[in-house]
C-alpha cells in the first residue's frame, strides 16, 4: 500500500506533464510506487517456489535489443507481448500477427509501424524501407499504388522523413502509435 501523501505526489507529478501523457504517466508512477516499498522492491517469490520456465527469448537464444526493451518499458508493455506478435529464433524474426484494419490506408500505416518494430527486434532501430513496406502491403492486399506516398505523408508525424528515397524512421509520436497498436493486437 502507498500513503495518501505518496498518492497526492503521484497525481501532482502526473498533472505536470502534457495532457496526452498524463494517464500513462500516472499509471506508470502508481505501478512503480505499488511495486516498491521504502525504495526496496517487494519480494514476490518465496524461497521454496520452483524456478520459472525460461522466457521465450532464452529458448531460441534470441536477445531483445536494449532499445526495444526501453520502448516496452517506456510504454508499460510486457515483453511477452512480442511473442504473441512475432516468432523469433537465433537472429531470425517472423511476424505472426494479423492486423484488424480493413481500410487500405490504415493497414499500410499499421504495417509500417509493425515492420519498424520487427526491424528494431533485429537491429535495435525502428526503421523500415519503403520497398519492404510496399512488398508487405502487396502481399496483404492493402497496397494502394496511386495513394501510397500520399497516405504516408498524411501520417508524417509518425515518421522523421517521408521521402521516396529514404527509409521510414519512427518519431516519438510513431512509437506512441505503435504502442497503442500493440495494445489492440495483444488479444
């Protein structure tokens, strides 16, 4: 349990951030406060508890890059979500998710976001080439050739640059949008 003064401090701190981040900030701060007591983590395992099963990344010797782990932590996402969306062994990563969007324009953006995550799992960089994105969209029958670049430019806040000869690199807004997409795909 946390004290009333601790809760008030968390609320005040959450109020100090921009409106769009307040809810997430409050949740993260409250979660942290509930998991710690007087600066010491609460012990959740008893000494006689059998060892936990190895995490999926240990089975295939796949190491999640630190930038991906930082992204997951920043948005309060559990690493286990990655294994619901991707299959990984060694250095190989394959998507196993199904996007729910039926509109081509939205599906193209969702593929771009998820491909950036897929790339980050391999290299630590949230980036996707336009050629790879076109190919994925074509495979999933959501490629709209005449409007492809126009659609990406409409979502320019998600990417650092949207140019025909440059890969797409996620911005902070893009990572936030990716986190929301992951939340919708987890079930």
